[in-house]
């Protein structure tokens, strides 16, 4: 199995460097590939901040990517975080991921971020 770096995923998704994109497509199409949560977060960041894609487009693109048969990931958490990211435009994907992962583990997410406290769920709190 291969573990993918963000640049391989981005070439596969964007087809902006054709020779690398073809190689990325062959790899992802024909072999099991793992995507870590950190790399997925980096891909979202690059698509949003560097490429300038809209959240809805990022959500559609990455939602499809995570459902490819050859792509293995923490998809339950990543898809929930992606859904929250699409619904809460003032939160970063990292914030959305953190709140979903905390919820999945039955934990409180402790933060000073007021937007995250307001929009992240009842388990997101300020430290006392």
C-alpha cells in the first residue's frame, strides 16, 4: 500500500501538471492508497487558500475522492468534518476536523476561539 502526499493528491485532482497528473492517476487507480488526516487537511488548505476554490467545489471534489475504491482513509471523520466545513463558513477545515474528532472520542474540545465555541457544538468550550 502507498501513503499519499498532498502534492500527489493535488496533481490527481487538479490536472495542472499533466505528466505528474497521469502518474498520480495511475497510482491511485490501480493500487490501494492511504491518505492521512493531516495530508487531507493540507489538501483542503491548498485548494481553498492557494488555488482559490469555493468550499462547495472542494466539498464535492474531496467527497468523491474519499469514496474511490482504492482510497483508504479515516473517511467517517473526514466526511463529517467536510460536511461541517461546508456548513460553517467561518470555521477552517482544521477547526471542523478537531470538533468532529473530539465528538467521535466523547471529548470536549477546549479553545479560546469564539467562533469555534459558537459553531462547533455543545462539546466545544473555553477553559475554566
